[in-house]
């Protein structure tokens, strides 16, 4: 019984989700269910803060500083996408009350993921998260694109889960344990089977964070899924999978980091470079953001590859800034509405600074921030990543990183170009975006004034990593 | 006086101005007029505050003054500001040119006035910040941050090929600068600090120096710009609106020259000495080649842009002699070029506003219609080619003097640049101002308006004042320059 206290937030969310599922059947009031979901997620944040740091269930579920910070970030991402949902559900034709509930289920899965300290707990969390996401991707039943996205995501996701499970079985077979700490104790550095296991697990996890060469699903799913869901894909699951990756690699295979380091090294470089080049040719904003997120994951993986305090710290700083930037971008995408239709092409932004000066100025600055231009927050994210890379003598990664950031500056600048330099088109509607402004303005202003007082983010990251190394 | 954080005030007044601007509506002529006045007063205020720097500046103190130091990101990276004799003049140059730019765009900017002025104010913040910061990360922040407003200024209010030019400008300079970022991070990790004052007395090993020097050099080389990486400059100048060109030539190029003096030779004297012949060669090639290219230009702005590259060649020549004369000459050359080339772009802007073309062949015989304009243009052309009695002469003379003491061959080649400068400048002047009026529309040209007079008079006064009596300027620069040279000598021994 004692153990149950340590998973109180998860239990609470589970009960809420179940109750809401039943209520929804009779009530059919999506707005109410959505508001209740947001409220219960806020309560979850309080519960997360009040949890004692302990490991539970025979050390397979850990509550520590690292999981606390990541869980809060995940819940923030979920709340953001619920706000996006409520402001666009009528126009996107996704009046389905299961949406907030599926988000909550997926959030539970992610919370389990970042706390998992055992291969089985990890797999359970991952599957709960993934299955909810498959359904979410295909939520818009009337849209061919959405169904295609869902099916694609499901098939590839199932394959990657298979790979992951295959890897887990190898690791279990060659180390005799499923607990991360016990694996670390009983590790046999010479064992080839263990390496094969790591490779397969990493392949599965790379799929979840959409790192090259397992990124193929990302553009299609991003484009096909309804925008609030795409926003959710970009925000929470990436953070959760990254946290899981860190715990898996650092806790159980810290001793043989030389072996996995080169894998991360490769997928990091491949992600940065491929995203930088592939995004140039995109015309759809959501596809572009898909490649952009692949690139950002590449940078974040540099932090993992370093295998140092600095690296982990920079990873967390990067993820936090990434989260805030993406909230802004997706809130922005949902405000591109004209005559009850949403626009997703870059060319639709043409000349929008004439009609929406302030909104355009902010999003242009966010684009510069995504490109990593100082003094915006995105620069500091990259700065810390490069500090970590150079400190652990991975100059090559840092050089590739800066080159990729120059190339990717091109496609971010292209958006600024279209918004500012091209001939203006019709105005966008401004009516339904009031709740989006709640996300859009605070997050973009946070990004812009970040440089004045960056210490909180850095302190939080330092607080979070103390339990890992 | 030392209690007031005067440098922070200088840096952040434009930011406060931006907030004011955001509050003003921008929907009719009246309000856009208000916006322009507001921006003008804000930048004027900044200019007067920066003048107060001059009065409270201690001429005999070679160290940094008006120092502010606050904890910022973490230990080692702090918000550290301060100016010495090298940087104070650049700060004043900046605060002087920005109101002039805003005044110059009163008539020529017709749309999106608010965004335009906000971009300029933001740019001023970044430019002053570059010259004041005594922390490498802070420096980089300002150095790169300036790209954002400049990108928008060229891209939104520029000429026909503005998109191509502004992308080229942005990506060129960004690609150059990212290696400096890596170098800064390396310095931060190996020394534990990015504080400039600490690093100036730190001794890097000679291997480190070589690599780090190259990294800093790529950034500054693109920015200043040196041949063969100067090609973004003519494009950016030609497409930028007049005020954009003025700021680009007047201040943005100087950031790189300042960087050479402060960082390249200050931190890495061994490497600088090792690479000096390389720099000399590039500079001499730049002086001769770009002067020849300038000779065949048919676009006025392009001609002046290429002449800028040649003038910057003199600056790098002077800096890398490591003599007091050379560095002083480089600084004065930069200040003078900041005034003169800015004025030349303004001159082009004046006729462009009337006839909407920059093609040299479209003009001719303006002297009979625009006597005041012809007079001002003449002063700046003569200053640009380095006539004694103008500001251009002082800098070039000091640089040539110092380079003769170091290497005669480079000096001889560099001197030919002076002749070439005379050729292309005077030829440009002849084609535009003299001769008979052939084109009909030229007969309707009117002379300088009062607003334009207000712009040109201070620039003319400064050009001639510095040319005739450079002593006050040298007095400001000399102690700090001597300190830099002594420090280099000490490190080299």
C-alpha cells in the first residue's frame, strides 16, 4: 500500500480519466470535459510537487528530481494542447469528447515513462502513451489525411515497439535483470548480446523521439493529424521519450558509455543535417515544423551523447526552451484561420505583417529563436549544448551543429520573408483565438526576454540532474 | 558620475523607445509623423547622453571607464560593460548616425513606418552594446542580434533584389560568426571566464591561439569585409534603403574592425603576428582589386560600397602593424569612414529620392541645379579619397606611415590604392555633377531641402574638423592604444 503513494499523480489522473469517460457518455458537453481535464491536470502538478522522493515497486518506479521536472514539463505540454483543442474543435470538425481523455491517458503513460527504472515499467509506460497517440492521430475520422496519418503511425509505431521489445529481451537474457540499477551492477562489458540489445532498444526509442534514421513517420503524421494533436506530438512525447532515453542509458549502461555514445553521436548528426536540408523544400508549415523538431532533437541528443553533467543540464535547458517555443508556434498555426478554414501553407502567411503587426513580429522573433539567433532563448539552448559538447571534447559534433544551424536558419528566415517581404493577402480571423492568446503571448514574450534573467531555467536544470549523475 | 550606469542607460533607452512606439497607433499620416518624431527625439536624447560620456571621460586613464559588472548567466559570464579610448568614439559615432538615419528616412519610408523605426531603435541597442560589452558572450549576443533588425530593414524597405541580398547578408555573416561562438565557448571552458579584462592578461598557448584566432578571424573577416568574402556587401548596400546603407557602412563594418583591435590582437598576439603578412596581403589585394572594381561600376551605391571595402583594407593594414600609429590610424580611418561613407550614401539617397535611380549615366550637370548639394558631395568625395585637410587623410596617412616602418612592399602597393581612390571618386563626381544637363527630367531637380541641410552640416563640420585638427581625437585614443600595444609587446616577449 505504501507504494501507491508514490504513484499518486498517476492514480489520480487515471481515476479522473475514467470518470470523465463515463460522464462524457451522458453529458456530451465537450467544453466542460475539457475544462475539467485542464483543471485535473493542474491538480496533478500540485500532486507532483508534493510527492516524496522515493523509489517504489521494488525500485522499478522512481520519483526523483529528474522525474519531477520532466513530469511538470509534460503536463504543461498537455495543458497547452488541451487549450489548443478547445479553441479549434468546431472548425476542425473534431467534436469528440474522447480527445481530452486520450490526452490524459497518454500523459499518464509519459509520466510512467520518465519515472520508469525497469525495462518492464518502461515498456508499459511507452505503450500506454503510444496507443493513445495512435488513436489521437486518426481522430478526425472524416479526413483522409488524418486516417492515413493514424495508420502510418500505428504500423511504424508497432514495428518500433517490436524492435524495442526484442532489444529488451536481449538485455534481459544477457544480464539476467530488468531493473536498470541491477543491470548496471551485473553488466558484462564484453557481452556482445547486450550491445545488440542496446542497439534495438535505442532504435525503438529513436523512433519515439523521431530521430534520423527513424524519422520517416514524422512529417506525414504531423501534417495529417489535426493541429492541436500535432502540437501535442511536438511537445510532450518528445520530452518523455528523451527522459526515458537518459535514464535507460545513464542508469544502466553508464559503464559502457563508449559503446552507445557512438550510436547517439551518429543519430544526432544525421538528425541535424537531414532536417536542415529536408526542411528547405517544404511548403506546408506543419511538415516544416516536423523537420524542425527532428533537427531540434538532433541538438538535444548532443547533450545525451556527452554523458556529462553539463550535457544533461544542457539537454534539460534545451528541452524547456523547445517546449515553450513550440507552444508558441502551434498556437500561432491555429490562429491562421480565414472564412472558417485553416491554412497550413507557408505561402498563406504572405504579407501578414500588414494586417497583424504585433502577432507577426512575435512569431518572426520566434522563428529567429528557433534558428538560434541571439539574444533570443533559442540561442541559449544551443549555447549550452555547444558548451557541453566542447567540454567533453566532441568538437566535431559542435562544428556540425553550428553548420546545421546556419543551414536551418535559411528555412526559418524563409517564413519571416514570406510574412514580411511578400504581398499581403486577406486578413485572418481574429475572433476564435482569444484562448490561444493565453498561450501565444506569454510564451513568446518569455522567449524574447529570456536573456535578461536566464538563471531560473538553468537552476531548474541543475536541480533536475542531481538525481541522475 | 560613476554611480549612474550610463552605458546601460545608453543601451536601453532605445528599448524603452520601442515600448513607446508600440503604444502609438500607426494608421494615418499624422500618426506615422508622430512615430518619426518620437523616434528622432529618443535617439537625440541618446546622442546627448553619449556626449556626456566625452565630458566625464578621463583622458589620462588608459583602462576601462564607466564600468558596470553584474552577475548574469553564471559564474564567468557576466553583464560587464565599460569603454576606453578605443571604443568611446564608436559609441558616439553610433548615437550620432542613428538620428541622422531617422531624419534621412522622413520622406523616403512610405509604409510600415512603425516597424521600420522599431528596427532602427533595436539596431541602435545592439550596436552600442557591441562597443560597450566587456564580456565575450554579451559581445556575441549584441554582435549577432544586430542581424535581425538589419535583415528586416534590407528585406522590407529595400530595392528590387532585396530578398536575395538580405538572405545573402544574413547567411554570410551568420556562417562567419558561428565559429567565433565555438571559439568563445572554448575560451569559456579552458579559462572558466569570458570576461574581456581577465582574458586580455591571460596567456593562451600558441597552438590554441592559432585555432582561436582563425575562428575569430572568419567572423570579423566576413563582417568587415575583407576580400574575397566581401561580395555580400555591395549587394546589401545596393538594395538597402538609404538609412540602412548608412548604418551598414557607418557602424556595422566598424564592429569587425573593433573586434580585430580588442580581441584578435589583444587575446592572440602570437597568432596575430604569425598571420600578419597574410592579413597584409589580403588587405593590399582588397585595396587594389576593389578599387579597380569600383572604377567600372555603373551604380553609385555599388561604387561607394566597393570603395568601403578598399578603405577597410587600410584599417586592417594599420591594426596588424602592432604600432601605436597604425592602430590609431586604423581607428581614425574607421571613424572617418563612418562619417564620410555614411554621408556619401546620404548623398546618393538625396538624388535617389528625386529621380529614383542610382545609375550614374542617368545623371550629369547637377551643379547648375543643385549647388549646395554639389558642394557637400565634393567635400565628402575629397574626404573619401584622402585629401589633406579632411578626415580621410589623417587615418590613411598614419596607416601608411606605420606600414612603411614594417614592410615597404606592402606600403608601396597600398599607396597605389590612394591613387586609384582618387581616380574612381573624382570620376564619379565628374559624371554626376559636371557637364551639361542632357536629360530633361534632371532640369527639374531641386536643391537640398532644409531637412537635408540639417543632416549634412554636422557631417561636413566633423569631416573638416577632424582633418584640420585631429589632436583631440588622438588624445582620446592614444592612452588606450599605447596600453594595447604595450600589452602585446609584453606578451610577445
